[in-house]
């Protein structure tokens, strides 16, 4: 073939980079903090973990904080330390992750699912009251997506002796309706530091305990029931002599590598929260003017909302695309949407624990969609998500 016949190859098609659902905002400061811990030679649970516990306590207004390997462990210990077990019921929303239901079942108790409010996606005093029985020993409320639960209203309707636990996996940086930080109400409160959370250390959790006694017991239980962890034994060798468990415990401890990341993240939390609020406002302005009848979770631009999730309710019915088709179509285009959540009572594993109708949860299950949200999401990313969502949802 002569030169005159040569046909250059067509340039490759330009493909937009995928937009992650919840990319963590990590930078040079976190890397430097981890490097210092690595250089120290002490990477397990030690002085960085203790310092992070103090920092977190000051931030949320609770001095009794215990770092753990997950929010699930914090929920489990909260129930375990109050002797929740066989024959007991634990009220919790079906619109929820698995953690609290599984923790209840591990202890021999039964989860008792309750409904949520359509606008807030959270439990209310009324939905909790509808699920209470003489067997109720605990209620686990979820600050869904970062929306604060009416904690005082729920506490007021609980019978004496019923434990109130807050699942604040989504609520770091948020506040109650009265403006106090989530975690300061005097209930066992459980946080997550999973990879996509507002404050991330990859994995990990926190129990904010209402008393020093509960926190001390949680510290023992997180390490096999021992009263002295390896750091205490290192700085005071006498703690190793005659060391025995005070009770049968677990392996749920945290590490200084994680704590080093967490302390930097906590110092940046206000700035990251401000960026999340800007992004939510941009989404709402752009999508709210598109004429698509999308519903947004209540308070999404309110400073008390932690904005871990941005959940929208898609229009349903004749002429509208199914939520699952919208979800799959957006994923195919590299848009990191998610579903929070498939209700637990729809799953075979938990179906036996649906003792009452949950009409709002059932309606929401076919319409809710979580949009990408992260402090490092760009304005251009938000615009692309909106364009793709508008195309997918526009009536046919």
C-alpha cells in the first residue's frame, strides 16, 4: 500500500472518567500522618488512638468515647452490655443497613422492624410507638443519610427500662434538632469511619458512651476482656503481671494507623462538611428546576444535616422509568449512584421479623436513589450527574 493510500486510525473515543459514589477526601496531610506512625514502629492501638478518642469526644460533646473496628461492633457492644438477649425485641427501621439487625440476632434477640417518615426517611415517635411490645428491650434509631432523628420525642414515648441507641453511622458532623452535636444526648451512639463516610479512616467505628463505666467496659471488651491493652503494657510493664480477662471479650480494637488518618480528617471536617453542603445545594438547584418531580430528603441544606447521603425520590408510575432501570443505566455510564436501602423486611433472611405493615418503607423501596456525594466532587462532576439523571428520568 502506497503512502497516498494510507488512512490514519481514528482517534479513540473520549470516555468520561467514572464518578465514584463516595470517594474519600484524602491528601498530603493524611499521608504524612500515616508515615509518621510507620516511622515510629508502633502501628497498633496506642497513643494516636487515645488522642483521637479525646479529639472526637471534644467534637461531639461526649467525654466517654471508645474507638472500635466498626460501627457494627459499637452497636453489638451497646446491646451486649445491656444484656439484650433471648426473648427480647429490638425495634429498628427496616430502611437500614444490616448491622443492628444482625447484632440483635447474634445476641439471640429479635429485630422488630418499624416504618419511617416519607420526607425525612427517619423513624418518628409514632412509627417507633407502633412497634413497641411488652418484649421490647431496646430501640435503635438511625440518623438516615445524616438527617437528625427527633431524639427527644422518641425518648419521651419509650417505656421505662427500654434502651435507646443511636446509629450515627451517617451523622458525623451533624446536630440534633435543638442544635447540639449528635452524640451528646446521653445515649449510646455509634459512628462509622468506613471508606465513604464524611470522616473516613478506611474502616473503624466509635462508641460514644453515656457513662465512664460503660466506656471502660467497652475498652475491656474490645480486647478479649483485658483491662490493659498492649500500649498500656508497653508504657507500664507492671500491667502485664497477673493479667487476666474480667469477662469473655472480643477482638474489636482500632489501630494508630487509622487514628493518624482520622485526626487529620477531623481537623478538616468543617471544610469538608461545607463543601458537601455546597454540592447538595447545587444538585437541588439544578435538578429542582428540571421539572422532573424529584423529591429530596428533608433538611438536606440545613446545617444540622450531616449530608452523608443525598437521597432523591424518583417519580414512579406510568410514563416513568423504573428506579432499577435508572440505576443500572446510570451505572453503565460511569455515574456512581447507589440504593440506600433495600428494606430488610423484603429480604428472605429477615422476613420473619416483619410483624406489621410498613407502607412508607414499601413505597420508598421502589423510588429512592442516592447520588454521588463527596467533599472532593467537582462542580463539573455534579453537572454531569445531573445531565445523565435528567435524561434517564425524563418522561418517555
